[in-house]
C-alpha cells in the first residue's frame, strides 16, 4: 500500500438528501504488485473488498460513508504479501 490509504470528507448530494448530511470516503491504492494477482482489503469497520490487480500491478479500492476517527486498512495479496496502513477520517 506504500502510504496510500487516504480518507477525506465528502458531501453526499443524491436526490433529496439535505445538504448538511456528510460522510467520509476512503481510497486505498495498491501499487507495485504482480499483474493479475488477487488481493483483499479490509478496513477497521470490518468491510472488505477483493479483486485482481490490473496489467500494471495496481488497483484502487473505495469505501464510502465512514465514521469519523482512526482506522486501519489491511491488504493481503494472493502471492502471500501483506501490508497495513493507518488512516484518520475527519
């Protein structure tokens, strides 16, 4: 993950949602992997996403509507490598 887990605040503006309603969005970027290798990313809340790296050995995973506070994103690749990165949502 190489320090690439980032959380930012984002206003949710869908349909009739009030403007004051807000949430956090976390983007985890996986880099320098083996093209086509599988991965699993799990964050502190227990949400997990899986997939395969693209032809350049990269992937991006997004989580929406996260609560404020500190957390950890843990990634595991099919080749056996793993990584962990902390994040803080405002």
